[in-house]
């Protein structure tokens, strides 16, 4: 018997590359459910989860939280949504994330492609610091940004390369403003 599998698009890019902004646009126009791993971790921290302190220390240091925590949050959010098309933003960010996903969800979902927002460090930094003025995030400051960007280079770029080798990466430059970037995103979603 064929079992039903939800469709997943992973959304990756450096901190401040515009992942969240574009995901919000995609949700409005293409009806996906947006699940941001970072948002789910911040919510878990705020809800007084026993992992709260650990999550906060990882976020502040720009490190990647152990996958057991993140994947449990993602799975719960996927199940609770009752939907079957997901944009998973900011995941998988390192080898631990990727292995956890493949172990737990590899045969229970279909990864349609990886949407990669390509953005140089200076642009990412400007955006993250600008967001920091109003986001209330403990990691939108210059010290945390530098650590997050380093984590991106050391850990996430290799994951993007892994999916590139599988022919699954769709790259969009996110140097232009959000409207122009969304025009490119629309072309991609209309064609797929
Ligand atoms: O994607 P976002 O910038 O919201 O992520 C914020 C922080 O959340 C990351 O720097 C990291 O500490 C944590 N995170 C994580 N694992 C993920 C996604 C985010 O540990 N897969
Ligand atoms: Mg985000």
C-alpha cells in the first residue's frame, strides 16, 4: 500500500539572508506551511521548556542545537498543522541536523528541493543588525552575528553542497530587495 508522504522544501542561507521574509511571501502565494527551526526553538525557550537554558546558550553562541530537540519540534509542528506541504526554514544546518532528519523523516517525507538564498556576509550583517533594532533577538548583535556566520560557513555550506551533488539546490541571489527576490522565487515555484 502506498503511504502518504508530506512534501518538504528546505530553505537555507546565511543569517540575515532573507529566509523568513521570503517564506512569508511564499506562504501567502503558494500555500505552504512555514516552519522556521529558529522560531520553533525560540518558542520552546520562551515556553519554559526544560531545554530552555540549553537552547538560549546555543542561540547566543550561534551554535546548532542538538537535532533531537529540533526535530521533535519540527515533527510536532508538522503533525499539528494537519497540512502536507512545508517550507522548513533554517534546517538542516549541520551534519547532526541532516543525519537526524534522514534517520527520523527520510522515508516519511519527500524533499522536493532546497531553496538557497545566496547572500554575501556584509549584506547579511547589515540586515541582521537592522533587524536587531526591533527583533528583541539575543543574537542580532555583532558578536553573535559573527559566530552565526562562522557556523554557517563551517557547517551549513557543506549541507548545501551535499544537496547540490544530488541536483536538489535552487539558488537565488538575495542581494536585491525583497520584491525583486520574490519575483525570482515566484518563477521557481510557478515552474515546479
Ligand atoms: O534561523 P535563525 O536565524 O532563526 O536561527 C537562530 C538560531 O537558532 C541559530 O543561530 C541557532 O543557534 C538556532 N538554530 C539551531 N538549529 C537550527 C536552526 C536554528 O540550533 N536548525
Ligand atoms: Mg529566520
